[in-house]
């Protein structure tokens, strides 16, 4: 009997150890949209994330699980179930190795050049980097020959990356109660400002997007002004340091008003009005 109890104890310990390095999280939502003058409709979304760790090595696997199934060809098509990402990170002494093993079908969301996302054909790859502290700064170099110097001085975080396709310099910090972030990439500068006034959180970006977030009778209300977007053609390969991109369609400027509330059930209920098409969307979501 004692041997049997010991056997069960060993089995229990082994099982706990086998899953101790795996973290599961996810989210799901159901939405109803009246679509303004168009026909109303419903939509849903469900995603899972698996993160496995062993010492200094981790792998992250993302999955879209709300589709109707189908063959996974390395890219995720609308309405299908499949992987959305597989990323591995590990350290070998002072060297960091990261690998993106999944081609993500990304769609650009603005008319700018450098801020549109890469195409699926160029999304995978392995990066090897070496970081070494030198005084208050950290100097890093990767397998592409890019050299990065970063650090924080007087509360301001600074980073500069030197590369053949165009240097990138970023600076961020809090100045007189205002959060400021500035990025210069290959000569193009973007910035964002954020502050809180009378309990209202305000953000302003160089893209002319303005957002105000504040509490309202136990709810959270977010008002956003989105600028117009011009047409952008599809770009293949790497041009001027910009990865290939999907085509971007033109869109008029519009504003959204979103009110959300956390329910005792653990879900969040949100209502969003969009002036672009005079539509109202009701969304119930949960994350774990």
C-alpha cells in the first residue's frame, strides 16, 4: 500500500512539473452591428495563446479558434481556424536568439510608408543579437549588422539603431506630467503626447489621431478622432528600408464614441458608435 501511495505521489509530481512551464490565456467576443443604413449583422472572435518556458527559453504560440476550420497554409484567411504566430526566444550566454516561424498575413492600417505592416512572405526569420552594458548604456548588435545603443538618463529613455536602410532614433519619458514619445525612422518623424486633465486621459499623435478616455457613472468612455487615409499601392520586397506591404484603401475621417462596463459575470460590455457609417456596435467580450 505504501508503495502504491508513493507511486501516485511521484506521478502527481511528474504531471505538475510537466505543465508548470506552460501558461494558457485567451479571449472571446460576440458583436452585433447595426451597420448604419446597411443590413445588420453579428460577428465573433476567439483566440488562444500558449506560452511555454524552460529556464531562459520560451516559445509563444497564438491560435485563432473561431473559424470553420480548413488547411493551414502558413497564412490565416478570414473565417478559418489556424495559427496566428509561433515565436521562439532563447539565450546562449550573452547572445539572444529569436525565431519567428510563422508567416502572418498582415494588412496595413494607414497610408504612411514606414508604419505599414510587412507581407506574409517576409514575416519569418531568425535574429541573433548581442547586448553588452557599457556604463549607463547598452550596446547591441544583430546578425544584420544593425548596431543599437540604448539607455535611460534623467528619466528619459533613448535608443538609436544604426542600419543601412536608415537609422532609427526613439526618445520617451514624462516631462512636466506629460508622457512624450518621439521616433525618427529613416528621416520620418512620428510622435505622441499623453496627459491627464481633470481625470480625463488625453492622447495626441502625429497621425492626427486624438483620443480622450474618462470615467462616466462607473463606465469607461473613449472618444477618438481618426484622420482621413489616402490610397496606398501594394509594395513588394523591401524598398527604402520598408518591408513589402498590402494595398491600403482610401477612407474618410471619422470619429468613434465607445462606452464599456465590466460586468459581475467577468465579461465586458461595450457600445461603440462610428460616424463613418452611422453604425452602432454592441460587443460582449471576456479575457482570461
